[in-house]
C-alpha cells in the first residue's frame, strides 16, 4: 500500500480565527479534504488555542470517516481530550507552551517513564500512539521501550537541506527508519514536507506508513487549489509505490 496522506488543518483554523466567525469552516474543510482523497485529518490543539480550538476536536469527531490524528503535548487537558474523543491515532509532541510550531522531538530516555505511562493509558483505550522524534538512534531505541506503535520523524532538517540541494540529508532518516522498523515501530513523518520534496523523501524511506502535511499543503493550495494539491500529493505518493514494485 502507498503511504497515507493525513492533512493537518490547523492553518485553516488560523485563517478562520483571524477574522472571528466561522469562515472558513473547519468542519466542512475536513469533510471536503476527505472527499478529495486524503486518507486522514490531523489537528494539533495548543493550550492557547491559536488555531485549532479544543471545541473543534469535538465538532470534527463525527465527520472523520478516514483516520483522525490528534497531535500535542500530553498535558492533562490534552490527555483528557484524547481519551474522550478516542481518535485513530494520537501523536505525542513535546511542544513548549509558547512554541510557534513544533521544533524538536522527544528525549525518550529522560522522558521514558512519563511516555510509557501516558501511552499505556491511550492504548488501553484503543488509540494508536506515535511519538514525534528526531533522527537520534538512541532515542528511537528508547521509544521502542515505551509501548508506542509508531514514531513520527521530524523532517524540518531534511526539508531545509533538500531545498539547498543537499540530497544526503535523507541519510539519517533512512537509518532511523530502518532501526525503527527493526524494533517493531511503524514510521510516520511530518514537518515542512511539500510538493517539492515529498516524492524524494517517500522514495527513500522504507516502510513509510503516513505523512502529515499542513502548512505547505495549505500554502500551495492558495495558488493551485485544495482539491488539486491533495491529488498532486496522492499522485506523488502512489508513484513511489509503483516505482518500488
């Protein structure tokens, strides 16, 4: 099967919040994105609710017919939200309260006990768990001991280096993905993946199950249209599958 595309709709919520009201409508956007072919919807509620609001998570729950992925730092408010909604997947991200965007993966050695406890609670409730990770092999080994189902590789460094023409920037991600697979972890990826780099990334990362893309996809849609852009991503991901067969 080809890598699944989960669309992060935070930026749609940011646009809505900039004027108040309900335009663009986040729930309708999720419905449309799924109809356009995306295989998942991702949201990342933050404590200050500057884009996706906690209310949005509840409003979205009944309309998600694909996979629902909720990202965030597992503070109590976030944990309570996830346990009530029971999405397909929860992705744990070590965001600082004032972080503009996600900017680092977990230190799974220092936080192993904490993550193990949180993950056990989510898995007891039938929720697939993923840990947001840098390409640190020691941390990936420790992640496997937490009981997580998957890791999500933090791809900002790859994206920035690839834009500069440095294709060797993919190498730590290949090594990390191979180790994760050997340890029984599924592999997701996200952050600054775009139409420019997605096919190269997916071609080189073995066992890539899912990519979560928001900022670039919404920015590209301003010029090319949302339905068109989603289908462009799907085409690139499907072509990776065909090339590897």
